[in-house]
């Protein structure tokens, strides 16, 4: 039996969309599979979307499984129940571990520089001629515009735009669904800011730095208001990890900037060098939108 899964800490929209849709592809092509997602849904999956009829397991019974991993390729972040020797495929758009997986699973490693992993899964559905469920189509469509910051992120690829256009002919969502989605996302975050922050914190170890980075991220329509009103909550959530190298980044889609928060002077200097951040006190801004994975890539490449 094939198991489609990702990481343990949380399940975001791209993970959910990719796992549900790839499980759909396998079952539609007569390869029995189940979807296992142990991490709690984070705030990128809005309250109305949680009523969509997607199904997955949060516990996995012992068994003889082969695994397909989606939206993660860092070996340290893959679900702990996964036997690495039984991973047959990986679909991801994050940098840094391409050679590691190609040396182990060869052509089974699909790690490519697109904006959304959902794009890779849709391309796989097209390649295999699989007719996806309506839920899978709706999830992939939403994940693509969400993971590209409504196509404003610099990681956006023509493949993302092409996949979005193709899926747009199949969805049964309102024409203004992106606007509805971001409005719901912001309402959900403001309703429970602490939970939203905690569910989207990533700890990253980079070989050229002697310490890990703790990075919180929330993508909002208007980020400035959130940071100004909830700095104390952000600080508490990030400091709880016991590492002074923390920062919070929030792409503000309505005005095309990121808003940043850190109290670490070294990090302020580093973010200024890497992404041209301008800090006034502990709050910073950028002149364009950056996803966390883009900042991480720049950290990895920093000399």
C-alpha cells in the first residue's frame, strides 16, 4: 500500500492539496493509497474550507508501506513514522536537498523551482490522464494562488500560471474566490492570533550558520495592522523555542511589502543585507513580497 504524507508539525494548504490530490491520482489509476497527515491544519486552510469533504488519516496503523512525500524534502522534517528507505517519490518545490534525494531515488525525486507544489501535482494528474475529484481540483487551484502570493511572489513560474488557468476551467468556486479566501484567512487569524502564529513556525538548520533560525510566517491581505496589534503575541510564540535567532515575516498582499519583526540586532543586519529590509526599531519592511522559502534560500546562499 502506498501512503501519501508530508511532515508532522502542521499541515498547510499546499500540503493538504498535494496529498489529497496525489492520493486521488493513485486511486484513479488503480494504485490503492491512503493519505496520512498527522499535523494539525494551520491557518492557511480557512474555516469554510475545513467544511470541504476531504478525507485523510491522522494515525497510521503498522504495516508494510511505500511512501510518497509531498511539499517537503528536508529529511529532518518528514514525518517520523516514515521509513526513509521506503520512500519511492518526493514532490517538492523547496531548495537544498535535490542531490540528496536524486542519489537515493533517482527519477522518483521531483524537486523543482515552481511557486507551489500543487503545480507539480496537477502536472502529474495531466500526465497520467487522471480525472480528479472536485475537492482535489478546488484545493490545488487555491493552493497555487495562495503559495504564489496571488502570483506576486518572485518564485512564481509560468507553470504555476498555466496550471492555475487549466484548473480554473474545472473548479466550482465563486469567480472572486481569491478575494473571498484572503478575507476569510484574515478573519480567522484575527480571531485567534496566538494559534495562527504557533501553527506556522518553522525551525531551520543551515550548515553555514552555527545556530538554527526560528521563523514565523503569516500571509495576509493587510499585515501591518496585525503586527502592530500583536507584537507581544508574536514575541511570546517565537521566544518559546528558546533561541534568540527568531524573526517573524508577514507578506502583505494588498500593498506588496513584507512586514518583519525581530529584536535581534544581528538578524536585522542580516535581513537588511539579504532582502533590503528597512528597520525602524524592531519592525522592518521590504520593497517587495517574499515568501519564507525565498528568505531561506537567500540565507542558504549567503556568503
